């Protein structure tokens, strides 16, 4: 098959999804073209472009993040020209809100089947205004009924949300969950020990994009509250990542005077080594489609405290010992962190946490493989071309 993947926000989880999917597709001898916005990439996606330029055709796409009729129309025209030059494209697949929108319009006008993966719908965000929600819902609903052959939801929660809002016909929405490749699933506990708290503080950790969606400030505020709740248990917080809210997070840590207990590590490429330093992984997001960070943490044999966002009922909730709390509430997150930190007395706690982590690893190993994600996505493509 000849497949055009379109992505505007190609960093973090969206970029990871596109990278893994494309690498699998070319391994299966399909022809892949990727149209992407260079100014919205991260280091991993830029490395992907450099490594795969002989196997995949990459086409830079100038497109603005927010709705912009002029810029969006120009991007659509460039995609139409690309489709015409490429010839005989079988499927166009758009990723995230903006990439999905321009891909679907271009595909519709070209008479090519179109697939859309939102990866977390902006209309699910509690941070947008009512007016913005109305506009985004109208756009999604129009495109969903007029220009979308299939929507791929990455969790059952996301599919139910799409159907509830009427963003597409019910039978046009399928669930294909994110998965991890073999390397991510082959995770050892080497380097992780079971010291008591006199040797090493109980370490809560997270890896995130410092954005409103991921709510890093909520996590820092929750940890500060946790310190008051657990005065006799040595604890620390390690946060890796970067983004527009990093300066605010740094200022909060400095004002708290807790710099020796809260480490802001910045962007890290080798997350596997970093995860080995954590005892408990924390997700503080306000909304998600299906969190890769949670999957990675579970595969890394870590117990998880997470906000109750899309996808967590299919991951975190399935393993006893993990903790789910309401989103957008630092106090609730602090109580969730306290709950998991007091599952046993300090001398036995790390052994209990390790058992939860082992169960997490086994669950992910049995349910979330990238090969299955690719296989089912390819089935959607092929069904549309019959």
C-alpha cells in the first residue's frame, strides 16, 4: 500500500505513535510518506527523520498550531499538490487535531479514504472555554461526518466520548490502543534496589511535557502537601521534561524552598535509565487519549498513581495496588500518593511496590504490543481500499 501520514504536533506521544507505526509499515514493505511540521518536532522525531530518510519520504509542512483559515488552507493546498505528485495514494492518515483536520480535507477533496487518530481531543480538556469547546466540537463534527472514513480512538473512553458528542457515525469509530515495541517490553529491574528509607528516600517520579494538559504545577503542589502528610517518611520528587510551563514549575519549587526534595531534571533522552530511579510513577494530566507515559512506567515495573483520564481504566485500574484520583485536584493527587506510600510499613513497602510493579509489567506485556497496534491499523487501511 501507499500511505500518507500527516502530523502537525510530532513530539511526545503523538510523535512516538507515528514513528512506531511508520517503522512497522516500511518493515512490512509498504510505501510511506510523512508530511510533518518541522517546528513542532522534538529531538526524537528529528532523529527519526534523519535515520529513515532513505526508507520514508518526509515532506516538511508549514502549518500553525491554532485555527487559522489562511494558514490551514495553504497547508491543505500543499497536501493536495503532494497527493497529486505522489499519485495512487491508497490512504491518508491524519494525527492529532490540526494534522487530522488538514489531512481529512485534503483526502476528501482528492477522493482518497481518510483515517483520523485524535490522540486526545482538545474538546475533552477542562481548561478550554465554553465558546472554544463549541467551536472545536463543531469543527470535529463537520469533519467527522463529511471527510472521515474512520476515526481510530486509542482507548474505549475516547471512543465513548467521540460517540457521545456525535463527532462521527458510531460505526466509523474503532478502538486501537497504543502499544510498546519489544525493546520497551523487555525491561529488567537491574539497577533498582530495595534499600530502606534510611538509605534512599521513597522516590515519586514523572516524565512529561510541561504543558497545561500535563499539569506539572498540580503535581508539585500535591507533593508539597504530601510532605506535610508524611512527616516521618523521607520522600522526594523527580520531574523530567520541558515545555512552556517549566519556568513556572521552577519558580514554584524555588519559592517552596524544597529544592533538595524536588528535582526538575529538564528534557531527558534516556528515559529507561531514569525510570529505574523511581519507586512510584505519577501521572497528573488533566486529559489524555491513552498515555504512553503510563504504559512505559508499567512496563518498567513501577506502581502508578494517576489522575482518572481516558485510558487509565484500561491500564492503571486493571492492576490492584495502583491508585486513580480525580484530575485537576492537587489535594486528591496528594492523598493518592499518600495512599500508595502507606500500603505497608516502611521496612516492607518497597517489596509491596515491587510486586505491584511486576504485575503492571505482566499486564502490559500481555495487552499492549506495538505489533498488534500496527496490525489492526493496517486492517483499517486495507478494509477502506477494498
